[in-house]
C-alpha cells in the first residue's frame, strides 16, 4: 500500500455473513459530508475472510477505492483482530477521520482503535456541518436530554456514526471497482470463537403493525404490561413492543424490542408508555407518523419527538384512555 500525505476520510464497512450491511451506506453518506467540509477524499476499508468480494461490491456501487483486509479468522467479527489490523493499516492512509457505525461492533473496537492510532474518539455522531470553528459534530448526551456540539483538535479522529441519523447513500453499481487486497496472518491471542446460534424469531408482526404500543422502564413492574396489552388490543393491526430495559428484564421477548439493537418501526401511531426517550430507543421509532408519549417526567427526552405528550403516571392515564376508546 502506497503512503499518501493527503488527509482522507476513511469508512470501515460493516459486513456480516459475506454481505455488506445496510448501515454501511449510511456511513458513506456521513463520510461524504465530512469530505465536502475539508475537501478530503473518501476511502473505504473492509475486513473479513472474504473481504475482497465485499470490497468489490462497495467500490462498484459507490465508485470509491476500497482496501480489502483479508484474514482467515474474520469469518465472524473479532474486536481484537479489528483493532490490530486497522491499527496497522490505517496510518498509511493518513486519515483525518475514521468513520465506524455506532453499533455493538463499533462500540467494542472504536475506542481501542483510537488509542492505537493516538486519535480522538467521538461517539454517537448524529449531525455534521462546517462552521467557522471547523468541522462541527453533534451528538446527544444524558439519554437524549442534552445536545452537544463537538470539534476535534486531533490530527486523526475516530467517529462512531449513529445508525438512522444519515440517509443511506443510493448506489448505482455502475463503477469500475478499485480494490486493493492486503492479507494479514494475525492470530487472535485473547479470545477464541466457539460458534454462533441464530435466534429464529420473527419480528414481522412488529414491522407490519400500523399501531405500536411500547413499554419502557416507567411501567415499573411486569404486571403493568397488562395495561399495555389491553390498550394495543383496541387497535386493528397493533403490536406490543418495549425498550431495551424492559426486554433485558425479561418482561418482553427480545423480538419485541424497538431501538438501535432491536427492530426499527414506522407505524402510523406509536404510543410510548413510560419511555424516557434515550437515543438508543428513538433511533428505532423516530419515523413513526404520529407519536404519543406518556411519562411522569416532564423533561423526558421522548417529548422532543412526540406530537402529543401526556405528563401522567401511565397506570392512571391508560385505564382512562382505554375506557374512552371502548366507548367509540
């Protein structure tokens, strides 16, 4: 690989089971926005045991030069190898910014990669714009209650980009692929992959629902989910959902989780019951046509998205709502 002194924006693609994951197209959009601010060219890196194939796919779709880092141990994700290989590969590209997805994978290796590169690390980026101070990055903090603008002063900055924050780049598959293949024989030393078991649970009902009634930590106890189910039963094509804390507590199955690590939904009506509005949840429901939020906290971040907000205990408000709907 030839060293190039010109600063660049580098995207680390997310792939799985031999295919490019949709979030990679969103990373590409974010990287191009960054590139326009600083007149930096964009490059992409793909790691995997068959990285050449996915690198060809990305380069053909978007017209970028792509580096394929091939390692026989990367048939599945391994954070140790990602940090090691990218730590060796990226300096030659002279990146101003390295864009990763703000997913469980990006959370895992992003900060460690920044340490290896001597770089800054800014996570959960939702907006990018050029200002008089330079490239300004916007992220939410404290469960979505605060929005922060951040400027990096480092020569290299590792960014994790919030899924859903940037519209996916449309590919046309018309470009001549430009792929450089680099092979790494690095062995994992600290962890060993034993196997993977897929959970064969369908979330089709949740995806297709026109009304979603979602429970958050504010339901307080699992017995109160009966109110959520009663409310959902009053609507045709409705489904019950939950935030991650509710699913982690075992009150609802994980196939009913809405959010960054769950399902993304866009129903005609979304009823958020006892949900604080952390970005990890709202990223999965922000495109709903109409949002009604019920919370005892008048400062809950969910009210920033809601079309209608009710500041009340859900165990008080939902029975009243059910009574009124049953009269219709």
